[in-house]
């Protein structure tokens, strides 16, 4: 499995009241306008890995449509292919067959260089492990995707839309934008800390700020709370939910936590190579 190397970085749903699971394949409540273009459209997806013990077929002509603003949970047993699916959606891995459109882009058609630019621009990744760079401060870690991209996207917090006048000025701008994101995740006081000086929950909040610093349209989160205790996991999930809403994101969260899955606008189970609605529990 490809290791994530450069994580860069998810409509409205109630935060109170009964958890609601969508049990049909239709759109979520905030994406009820079926005429809008989907942000994810997967048809006939197959993925085959060649292994020492023969070929492994992960998906059985899998189909998936996600509309803008949805917050979709994906659950499934270990080895079901959840991470592989996220990697394919996010142009980190290639499908063996089928079409995968993500943010109006046919991801399979991208060259490695185009895929890198696409990921940096459109997608925020968060993983179970934060993958922060240990030798850099929290602030520098958050700024990293901006520095990699070379310019700040329009509408980013800090309104740093201008082209950098110099590389020094550019770095300063990137750090200012990163500081705003650290504030958004409640860690403005921790900017000078290195990852090793932060708690697990704080590390994951920094990773979220880094994931969103380029104002992506999509947040792909692979067991983002899987390494955290229950209370911290709940707090990180609350933050993801808040950022999802306040930034108009579309989010896909892989999780083993059925309570958290139930808080998403739609929950799906990946099983036998296909996605099916997760039945609402009592
Ligand atoms: N690069 C690879 N080469 C061969 N097999 C792989 C590779 N990546 C993943 N797999 C296999 O594909 C299956 C699905 O993996 P993964 O997507 O990580 O599952 P999940 O995230 O649901 O636990 C597993 O059996 C895994 O061993
Ligand atoms: Mg996985």
C-alpha cells in the first residue's frame, strides 16, 4: 500500500437530536438537489493487486456517488479495501478498471505530476497517524502544503490571495495563513511546539489544519480518530464536523466507530467489494 507522504487536507446537519443514517443510496439531506453535479462519481471500479499468492480483487464493479456537502462514513472489516478506496478517490492509487471522477476530474487520467497538483489543490487527507514532520514546528507543518504549492489559494483564511513578492515574503504569508488555521483548530498557542511536544489529539488537530490549509473541496479521512481514546476521538470528530460545515466541505471518513458513523449524513459499509447502506441501529 502506498504510504501517504504529503497530506494536505469536508453542509449542514444537526449536531443535536437523533443520529440519522441514510439507508438508501440516495443523496443526503443537505444534498437533496439531485440535479447538482456529484463531487465523486465512481462506476464499475475494480482494483487488482498482484501478490505472492496470486491476484487479489478488491472491488466488484463498485459504484459510488457523493454530492457536494455530504459527510459520508465508510465502515468495514479490516482488509475490506477502505484505505485503497480512499487512495483511489484521492489520486494516490490507480484503479485497475472503471471510471473515477473526483472534483470533476478523471483521476485515472492524471500524470503523476498532475495527480500531485490535483491532490494539493482539491483534497485534504487525514490519516490514523498524523504524519507530522517531527523536526518542524506545528506552525511549519501546517504551512507545508502552502510552501509546496507555491501560492496561496484565493479565499484562504488570511486572505493571502496575492502572488508572493519574494520567497521570504511568500514564506511569511504562508506562515500567517497557517497561523489562522491553527487558530481554527484551537491551537494558536501551540504553533512553536514540535509534534513530539503535543498530545495525540493535538497532533491530529494540527494534521487537520494542515489538511485544510489549501482550502480543498474534499476531506478524505482514514480512521482519523482510530488512535485516540474515546473522549479525544469525540472531540476530534466534533472538530471535523465543525470544519466540514463552516468550510462547505465534502467529507469521507473511514471509521470503525459506529456511533461516529451515525453522526454522518450517510453511512456505508464496504463488504465483499461493494458499498451498501449501513443499516440504522436501535
Ligand atoms: N499495495 C498492495 N499490494 C498488495 N496488496 C495490497 C496492497 N495494498 C493493500 N493490499 C491488500 O488489499 C486489501 C485491502 O487493504 P486496505 O485497503 O488497506 O483495507 P482496509 O483499509 O479496509 O483495512 C488487504 O488485504 C491488503 O493486504
Ligand atoms: Mg485501512
